[in-house]
C-alpha cells in the first residue's frame, strides 16, 4: 500500500510538472502575442498621426484654394465691371456725338 501511494504521488507530481510546463509555454505564447499586438498598435498609432498630418495639409490646401477662388471671382467681377463701364462710356460718347451733330 505504501508503494501504491508512492506511485500515485509520482504520477501526481509528473502530472503537475506537465501542467506547469504547459502553463509556461502558454505564458510565453501569450507574451509573444502581446508583443505582436503592441507592435500593431504602435504601427496604427503612427499611421493615425500620419493621416492626421495629411488631413491638416489637405485642409490647408483647401483653404488656400477657397481664398484663390474668391480672388478669382473678384478678378472676374472687376473685369466684368470694367467691360460694362467701357460699354457705358462708349454709349455716352455716341450720345454726345449725336448731340453735336
């Protein structure tokens, strides 16, 4: 009976050692997964910052284009007003010419 208890004790000890080894391997695998995930997070954070900067650059370009477009419209308005004024001056000159005749 003492031998049987010794045998059971050895089996339990062996089973415990096996389970501890399995847990150690699982812990190492989880650490590797954790490092890989941390790397992915860092890469995504870097990408987010890059995209934020691109967004800021695009917004600045958009604002510049809006200002340029407003100036362009102002130039067109000035040109149109000048043409209308020239047309009116020619009409007045025609009227003056008719009055003199």
